């Protein structure tokens, strides 16, 4: 992506400095949260599985939590925190959608 600024509706990502903005307001994300957000926003409306998202931040095949599906709880927590940070700026934020039983995708409504 280089030094490009990525725009998806009200979202603006600046990958080289790991910053995200929503409607001109900076969203205070951790590096992990930024990585997840960038991955979702890079390919709008593509369904990313819980495992794909978890592998982004912990490495492929890492086992976490209880049993084979323990990573799902961790991914849900990441997504919940990201949504909360966006909703602290915009109560109507609803761009990270859940594909029930599978994972998440980005939909900025355009």
C-alpha cells in the first residue's frame, strides 16, 4: 500500500503511520486493532473468518483460549473494542458487520 491514504466512506487509513480517522476525527487504535481494521477495509464486503483475523495478530495456527475454537472469543473482543472506539466518535457507526458463525466484514454502505 505504500504511503497511500485509504478511504472507505468516512474512514481514512494512513497505513505508513498506523493511524485511522473517522469523519476527520482520529480513532485511537492499538497496532493490533489497526491491523484488523485495515484488513477488513482493504477488501470491503469480503467475509473474513475468525481464524483469518486471529492469524493476522497471533500468527497462523496459534492456539488460544479453550479448545479448538478458543480464538473466536479473542476476535470478538478485538472487534468489540474497535467498534467501541468508533462509536465514541459516531454513535451510528455500523461498518463492521458480523457474518454469524463465520467472522466479520467491512461495509461502509457505498
